[in-house]
C-alpha cells in the first residue's frame, strides 16, 4: 500500500479555519487520474493540488476542484502549494524589502 501525505492549508488568511481551504499533496508521484479524482472526492474541499516532479522546474502542479475537474490555474491551490513547498524546504523563501 502506498502512502501519501495530504496537508490542508487555509489560503489568504492568518487564522485557522478562516481562509480558502485547499488540500495539497506535495509528492503525488505514482497517482493515476482515477486515484487523484478519488482523493479530491475524499478531501471534499473546494480545491486540491497535486505536485509532480518536473525536468524543467522544481515541480509541476495540477489542481482540481469539486466536481472533479482539472483547472489550469487558480489562486488558492497555487498559494497553498507554495506555502507547503516552503514549509518542507523544497522552495526557498525570498523576502524582498520595499524601497
């Protein structure tokens, strides 16, 4: 049996249970389309993000919504995935200071 870590993130807030909820699987290698659809249904959140390795970038991102439809780009899964990848140390956080 394979195991996958799912992190639920509340995007666009600093308060728990107040933002846009999104499930993030930061290592979705090996998942089939049918398995991803099952995970989206199981999470029962507005959006779920799946991260895959990429030869061109650090990662490729696939996002899905309920009902199970892949979406090309959306704010909550993008922000949520970035948060998880920074927390895992896979993407460095660069802070720019305003001039």
